[in-house]
């Protein structure tokens, strides 16, 4: 029995040829290489959708976290305004006039010296699905004013809620704009 990859010399019938003959080098045949490349190609083709799904899921988690962070800050601003710690006019809703005010802070109405500021966010998160890297973070979000209907959110003189501008549909089947 001759092991795979070895040949017999026609002159001697022994492995590797006759005296002085260079031994045959072992290596892969063309068919072995083609089969290996084909297997790697099939594995790569199966992995690409999984990688794309993982990336989409990560962006969706970032979107959920950013929306939760912004909405929590908006609710805290409103609660603080309702407690009288933020000065507002009678015709104002109590929601902030912009997202930037959540980072810039407002004067604490409970501070007798009017020096202490109330901050609601350290920074405004970006919408992970927004494609323009030059846009300010506050411009990456759609804003809904208090007077705007929920089914047709429009900006106004305050920010009651935020939503994504993303056109796609999430893995849950709900469009990103409705999150």
C-alpha cells in the first residue's frame, strides 16, 4: 500500500525514484485547493448576513438607549418645571424649547443667588442611523412639539418628544420613525 501523495519509481518500483533521483515534494493538488477555497467561500457567504444582522442589532440597541436617554431628560425637565424650579411663562408647556438647553442647563429657581444651574444631559446623543457626520447631534433627531399630534409629529416652540429620521424598519417590524 502506497501512502497518499507518494509515487513509485518506474525503474526501481521503490518509493521516491532511483538512486540520485530527487525525492518528490509533497503538496496540495489543484483539486484540494479548489475544494478548500469553495468551503471557505461557503462559510464566508453564510457569515456575511450574520455580521450584517449583528451590526443592525447593535445600531438598534444604540437607538433605543439614545431615545430613552433623551426622553428621560425631557421628562425630568418637565417635572422640574412643574415643581417651579424652572421659570416659565403661563402659555408655555413646561417642556424645553430645544434639546441644547438640556445640556446648557437652566437657572435653578430654588437657588436664592440665581447662580446654580440644573443640567439634564451631559451631551446630546446622535441618532445612530443618521448619515451626516457633520450634523450637530441635536439636528439628527426629529422633534415633536407638545401641540403636535402623535401621528404627524411636527417641531414647534418646545420639544415634547424625539424620533429618528431613519427610513428603515427595525428587526421588530416597527419603522424606526415610530420608536
